[in-house]
C-alpha cells in the first residue's frame, strides 16, 4: 500500500525516537536530571530483564512508548486520517505530546496512562477504518451488480479516501469505467447470437473479457458457445465415422472416431464405434480368406484352398460356407491323390483287380472333372493307360519238345517246338524245366504296340 506521509506525524515519530534512544538527556524533574532513574533503567536493560516486567511507572511508560513507536505510529500514516478523521488524528497527536511532556516533568504514571490511551484510540480508529472500508466495498459491489453504476462510483470514491490503492476497489473501479463499452459490446454479441454468427459472437465476448475479466454473462455465453461448438464437432465426427463404416472404409472411420474421442473421451458412441470397427474388420478378414480360397480353387490349387478355408474358420468357427468349402476341397484332394496313386503303379493295370480298382476311382472323379483341370488330366491319362495295358501282343514260344515251359504268374505253355500265346504289356518271366537239366529263366518285357516276338526257352545244361 502506498503510504501518505503526514509531516506532523513524521516529525513526532522522529522526536519520540530520540526520546527513547537516550531518555536521560531530555527527562528532568524540578530542573535536574533523574540520574538514578536512568541508571536503574540502564541496569535493567543490561541485566537482560525485560522492561515490560518492571513495575515502576517510568519503565511502563518506556515500554508502552516503544510499542506505540514500533506498532502504532505508522498506522496513523497508513490510515490516512487527515482526509476522513482529522479530529481523531489531532486528538491522538495531543495525547502523545501530553505524555511526552508529562514524562519530561517526571509524572510517569500520567505519561503512561496518556500513551496507553493513545494506543487504544489508534486501535479504535483502525477498527473504524476497516469497518468503513468494508462497507464502501460492499455497497460498491452491490450497486454495480444491480446496475446502479453512478452510486457504485460514489462508493468507490469514498473508499479511495480511506485506501486509494485497495485492490478490490481498484478492480471494481476499472469495471465501472468500461461499463458503457462493455454494454455496447454485449448488445453486439447478442445480435450476433440471434443471427447465429458464432465466430463473431465469440470474438465480441472475448473483447468484453479483455475489458472486464470478471464479466459473468460474457463468460457464461463463451462457455455455452464453446460447448455447442464442441458438441457440434463431436456429432459431425460421429456421423462421418458411421458413414465411413457403412461404406466399409475402416481407415476413414478410425480417423473420425479418433477426432470424436479427443473431443469427448470415452463417450458411449466411441465404444459403439469401436465395436462396429472390430465387427467389420473381422468380416473383412473372413471375406478375404473366403475370396482367396475361391480363387485358389479356380486356379486348381486345392492345398491352398484348404488352408484359406481353415483360416476363415478360425475367424468364424462353425461357419457353414467355410465348413462346406473346406470339406469339398479336402474331397477334391483325395480324388486327385487317388488317381495319382493309380498312375504311380500303372504296370498293375494288366491285372484285373487293379483295373477294377482304377475304374472305381475314375467313376468317383467323373462328376467333378469340370471343377479341376488336374483331376481331368489324371482321369484322361488313366483311361489312356487302361487302353494301352488292355492291348495284347503275340508271343511265339520256341522250345525243343523236351523242355516244359511256363509263364510265371500267367500259365503253362508245356512241351512244344513252337506255340503262340497273347500277353498284355508288362514284364514276364518264361521258365523252362527238364529232368536232368538245369532250369532256365528268360525275362521278357512287352511294350504296347510291340510286333509279334519270339521267345526261346530250352534247357541245355545237364546236371
């Protein structure tokens, strides 16, 4: 607080300071210095005994005077009494001066009583000061809140007489000084609000707060408009996110959902949106696996088809489409592998049982030939092999009528000079036996389309 110095008070304070600093130089009784009292006072101070504990009137005065000088003299300056309570100021000054004079004449009890009364009067005027200042502040605030601005100015002015630098009065005075401009801006803001010019309204309201930071109506309108803008932005982000999800645009939906979550974190709409995103992402993953499975089937890659259908079932267990597709793909693989096995042992096709088994596999594959090129190619290849292995070649067996000839696994030729038989393509063993001679084995391979061939089987080596 800025101190308004009163010359008379400051002069008195200076004199009192000198008096307490060396009272023995100025205090006399009947024209002589009271050396014994001074010595006693000095002795008390040097011994460390507080003067306040002394019982003699002189020491009580000195202690009370010290309190006045240190605690109360400056209050007279701070209270600015010359502007609003000059009589009280004059009375206190007279009491202090009287106490000084009484001390100088040795009337210590009267001096003590007067200086003590001066202290009580300072306390009383301080309480009056605080009460008046509080009342002026209260009246000024009430008048301002009720729109009685001239009366508010009057109360502020009276309050300034007591405390020109009172923070609350200074702030309120600044609000009163700009009230006309604030009211004008408030009318402009109301017009902008009525015409739904949100940005302009907010700009005007911010100007009001620059002039009057405590303007409650402007603050309220800014809060309302800000909340409306936030809600509008949030609703717009949610609507765009929903639209993006309807279009299965997950990345765009996540972008708008993030924007909405920044405006209103953890809102129920955000939870719903996340659920939709998970659902659509799951659906897209599932459809991708189904698409890859179908593509692999079209490309005749049935092992990959099985893998993609299995992935689809991991995403959607017990899904009917994926389950059916997986079973059909596995069945196709079984058909293909069964035909491959027939071809792996194609030489067995000379055997009727093998031919019958191959025919069963062919019959099982025929309804599905249009679904798999490799199944159809295997089917056709087996048909061709069956035709090849069904054509017989003429074989002329030459012997000496002494050797008994058989074809292992096929039948007996017997003892002959020449005998013709018919055999299908394959590997054969002609065996000749004769008593007293070593047996002979003649291996023969018959290929499809071979011309008639001759096989000589004669036992020549005696045992």
